């Protein structure tokens, strides 16, 4: 049974959600739309994740990963194919932005193949090289570096609604 998106809520991910998160993220990774994550990475990153559940089923997930005192990344944002276009991704991102504000973070970014989605939420495109903590902490280890074609989007929380 599919519950209307407006009645679903973002919840902190639980250990029981890890395998569903892992499969959701890696489903998009197999299509080249997201970086793959090992099951171990999924468990290690659990505390960054939030999910949207329909009943007991995880239908969307995303993570807010703090990079530094003023910077966090929205990563691993994934919505089941049949549930896309229902506002679940936006629901997760807004929740992550609220959490970032509560933590006192100034800037949130994402690397994406779908910049228009993030732009509708107030993000602006930026040169990834303006995010040196991301590039030199993680990107340089990626098999797509330095020819990555993901687009960096950034939101200054001081300027956002």
C-alpha cells in the first residue's frame, strides 16, 4: 500500500534500516548516478542518515555529513524509483537543512547530477574547487577524480529562508 507523501515523515535511520539504505543507494550507483557504498560504510555512516518510511519500508534516504565547523554535505539522497516526484527528496533535504541550522553550520553543499532539484530548494551552482575540504578529503580518492562530472550546489544557510 502506498501512503500519500504528505503524510510521511523524516525519521532518523535505525540499524534495521541499513540494508535498505545500502540497496537503495547502490541501486542508483549501478546506474552511474551515485557513488557505491559498501555495507560497512553504510553501517559506519548510519548516524548521518535519515529515512522516509511507508509502513516498515524505507522509500527514501539521505545523509547530512558534517565536514567541518562550518560545512556539511547532503549525500546519498535516494528515493525509490516508483516514489520519485512525490516530494520525498525535498522533504529529506529540508530536514537536513533544519538539522544543519540547529548544529550551527553555515554552509551545506551537495554534488549531484540533478542540480535543478537542489536549485528549487535554494541551492546555487558552484565550482567544486570552492569546496577544498571535500575535494582533498574525499574526492581525490574517487575513481572519477579528477574528471568527475557531478555538479556542486551550495546553500548559505545565513541567506536561506
